């Protein structure tokens, strides 16, 4: 099974996060697990990121959160 999302699926997930919604998987419709990604100490700039993962189909994507 292909776990990588298509560009359109990625766009839909990023749009949902940008709009402040908890997205459902664009592939299978299941609620996605969400996990904050802590900043790395070896990187000079800080990004707020969230890891989205679908437990049903295995899709996964890390998105930058709006500031």
C-alpha cells in the first residue's frame, strides 16, 4: 500500500491545519493521529511542526504550523 500522500492530498491536509481544523485522512476518511514535533536543538531557526498520521491506511505527513 502506498503510504505517501499525493500532492492534492498534502495540500488538503496543509489547508486544514492552516485553518485550525483537525484533519481527517484525505485518502480513507479516518481521524488522523496528531503529534507535535519538538524543535531540534541543532537547528538555528525554530519551526512549529505537527506530524499527522493515519492509523487506518498508514499515510503520514509533517506540516509546518502557522505562526
